[in-house]
């Protein structure tokens, strides 16, 4: 019996589904990871894989980057957490303020779920309104206001999880991503506190904004006096040094970030205009707190990772390698006559089987999951670890060098050759 199988059996007796997050599970059992280095992970049975999941996004500098590890060790020598402000925490806040266009004021948190929850509460407190709008397929954490899916259009929300009150869900409305007219129609009909959206949709695979779409959303929200929140939990310091808002030149009223700004530790933030953020306690009446919020170890790791990424043309280098890999996959797919498409932005990409174009969640959800499962298992057998879901992203990092890209390209070619036969 494999060690991973044994560990999973033990874990299943004590933890629901044997995992700490449902996205990590796959049949017959998930791999238990022993270590990570650069762009690779090694499982409990000693098998090494090129890692394309990268912990679902935080590790843009790769596993155990020396600068990040050094910063963490230095902080560990000074202490773990204080329950009081620290200079390390302030330095991270200052760097976010410097790089992110919307970050006039910043409050640190622990997770992306916390950041979006606090941001929505702040938007409601600032506007005095109850309803919020999200994109169909958009994910904003595992809290009640965000765990809603109602399809496209202005239909009132319905819970997508047991335990979420229908009375809570009815205040969350959805529209289709990349449909500015639907957004405009909804905001004219309803009294809305905020629109919260991923500027690049990332929880139904990668779906980039159409030309001019984000600019139009910014215009529509301003015309209707609705706050615009960019959920950059994934794209913050991944789409660019400053996030998707800097990449596309669109400034929201508020922003949420996590993943990369924690450097591999639990770390997050919500930020925005000074008049909005002044509503947050203790300065204002909107409560937001957390024992580990702004803890110095996460702050040190996140700051070190941002420093690595924002030097020279690091973002450009990673994006060029990502584009090269996406082109290889696309060409291999076409040569094999397999219908589908590949979306790629910055250091992220997704392969969709079936739809020849994916511009919104409805199209993404039509992807052939059986074909993806076949890809996932082939790649695992050939030393590549993908996230085990058809609608998750693949992430590149600084550590994915030209040699890794070549190996990945060959693995994808091998899969499509097998499918063609």
C-alpha cells in the first residue's frame, strides 16, 4: 500500500473526506506531500512532480525561495505573533499602498474569505444598502454572502451550500461576467451596495476580461453610485506588480488580496478609498478583527515575495514562459483534433475541453470534465501535478524555468498524441 493511501485512510477517520479543503480531494485518494522545492513537489512515497497547482496560487516565487525563507527565519528569531502592531506588518502595508492603485488605506486579515467578508460588510456599512452583486461563477470565499449562485441575469440569489440562510442569499445577485449590459440593467433596477468581482475570473478556470469590459463596469458602477470591489485574492501581485487593476488601468473603490501577499503563510488584506476604509473599527463603526491578522511571519514572507517579483522584468519573464507553454498546449490540441481552447493571462492558464471559446462562466462550465480527468491522471503518471478539478487554474512561478516548460510541453504533447490514437 502506498504511503499516501495509508495516510488518507487514517485521515478519513478523523477529518471530513480526509482533507482540510474539498478541492484537494480526488479518487481513489489524494497525494500526501512530503516536501516542495522550486517548481516541484515530492509526495510521501518519494515521487516528484512538476507542480502546476502551486498551493492554488500563493507560491509565485516557487517552493522555498531563498529570499522568502531567509525573511521568515529572521522573523522567527524575533517571534511568531504579538497581538500588537509590528514594524514588519507596517512595511507590508506600506508596500501594498505603494504598488496597488486603490490602496489608499489597508487593513490586513488572515485569509481571502476574511478579506472579502470584511470588504462586503464595509461596503454595506458605508452605503447603508443591503444588496450586493457578484459574477456568475465568481468565488469570494466561504462565507454566507458569497456562497450564492443564481445563474445569469438579475435573479435573486439562492444558497449554494446547506446552512446558508435563504434570507441572506436573497441579498446576493448575479450577472454573467463580460456582459456589461446585464450589469447596467441590474444596477438600474436594484439599490445595490457594491459589485464584487474578480477582474480576471478564476474559479471556473481562467476567463479574461473582454476589451473594454472592466472600463465599462467601472463607468456603470460610478453612474449608479455603487462601490466596485475587485477581488484580487488570486490576481493581486500575480497579474502585475500591483495586480490586475494596474495591468488593465482600472481603479476600483476597494480591493481584496490574499495568497501571494502571505508568501505561503495565511495572509490577506482589504483596502480602498480613505473615506470608505475610515468606516472600519476602531476608526469607524464597521467591525473587522482577527487574532492572527497582520502577523509578522506572514507579513515578512509576503513582503519578501513581493520584493522578488517587483524587481526588473520578473513578471515579463514568467509571462513569456507561460505564453510559450499555452501555445504548445493549444497547438498540440489542434493537431490532435481535440475540440477546446486554452486561456492564458500573466502566469496563469486553463485548458477547456469542448468549448472553442470561453468568455464567461456558462461557457466554462460546459467543459468536458471526463476529458480533463483523463488529462489529470495522465499528467500525474508522467510527473506533473495539476489541480484535480477541471475548473481550477494552472499556475506558473519564477521557478518554472525553460527546462520545466519543455518537460511540461512534452507531457501535454504525449497526452494529446494518446487521445488522437
